[in-house]
C-alpha cells in the first residue's frame, strides 16, 4: 500500500516551474513593471510623477516610491487591460505579452510555510502557491517561517513570481497560532498546488476586481505606513 503523502512531503517535493531571473529576464520584467507603474500613477494620481523614478545605478528594480503606486495598481488591476491596449509608452510586443496576463495578478495576504533559495511556498485561505525566485534567492525576503505577508503574485515565463514588493504584516505569529497554521497547511496540501502561470491565471480570474483580500486592520496599517513614509 502506498504511503499517503504528508504536508512535509508536499513541501519537500514542490518545485517552481520558473525561478532565478537572468539579466535579460530581469530587464524584461522590471522595464515592463515600471512602465505599468508609470501608467497607473498617471491614471490614479498616487504620487508626483517626479517621485517615480529609476534607482540610481540599478534599473532592474522597482522604481523608487513604486511600492505605493503598486499598492494602488493591484487594487485596480483592470488598468492592465487599458495599459496593454493603449501602450502609451511604446512597449515592445514582447513586453506587452509579459504584461497582458497581469490583468489577473493576485493580491492577497499569504502565510509563508516553507522557503529555500529556489522557491517559497505561500498559503492563503484556500491554496498553497509555489513562487519562484526573482533576482534574489526566494528566501531572502522571508523573515520567519511562518509569517504573514501582503504579496501580489504575477505570472512570468510559465511560472509565478512576486510583483517586486513584499510587505510584512506579522513577522512572527503568536505561539498559539502555529498549530492552527500547521493544521491549515496540512489540509491544503491535499489540493493541487498553484505553481504554474496557468494555475495562477485560473485561480485569480475567479477573484472579483472589487474584492480586497486584506483585512481592514492590516489595510489600515499598510495605508498608514505609506502615508507616513515608513514604506515607499
């Protein structure tokens, strides 16, 4: 009789279809994402356009102050359709192909349940997601396992990566919460992992555009942090 897989088995065997951006992919991803941020800022008037700019000496990163714009963009992800259709910044077809599926990016609260250099496994209320490394190791932005984060997941090159910003909501759970998190992870481990770009698109297309998956308490904390400049 075949032994039933445990949650530990599932986490150990989980692989990301895409991981570790090379220089070409980094340029492709961030040039596209930053152009989308510029467009979103022009539409939503989040910050002064002059404040949204490339980081000196490191163009393959989210623009300075891009986090605040990103936060508003993914609450209004239908803007991606307009961005691709209008193409106001004259992006290449290759860039537009990258951006087009971001219409169904997933902005959600996630608990990280496992991570190594190649992939992190995040859990929301009903699934486990396998997210590949971007430029840095996948575990470089993980402060503690488990911990709670606000992330936006986007499809890229057949896999899943983050949008370029990680907001830590609860760096370390209370001891009483750890068994509950473990129980939830075990329950979700019997469901298929969301690991490919198509998996993410199928899942996120079922999330309505007006649904904010961040609880009111944490949304207030995020809004206050951006307003005070604690995060940008």
